[in-house]
C-alpha cells in the first residue's frame, strides 16, 4: 500500500466516531489485499467484484462504503452504486 494512501486513511480514522471509521479503514486495507493490485491500478470492475463476493447484504453494504472511501481518496470522485445494492423500489 502506498504511503500517501495510508496517511489519508489514518487521517480519516482519526476523525469523528472512532469505531466505525476504524472498521471502514480496516475494510479498505482488506480490499487492497484481496484485489492485490497497486491502488492506482484498481478499477471499478475490481471493486465491484470484491463487493459482490460477499454473500450477506449487510457485508456488501459495508464493503461498498469502504470502497467509496477508497475511491474518493484515490480518484476524488464518487463511486456509482453497484447493481447488487440498488433498491428495487419504484
């Protein structure tokens, strides 16, 4: 994991509600380890595949929010919701 990203994650974990932010940072680190690519080479398809690998809906939700944090730190833009998390309410 590159130094700049690690620094940004540590700054994120230092603010606000500690437990949830620490869990979110831990999930980002798990994602980077599971995907196995440098942070600048991780694409949306890699992230969606990691999110959809979870069976439970709540785990997918938690992984999505960790991926959003990662995406905003690296690419400075929003990550669209994957199909597996879009609600079917109309």
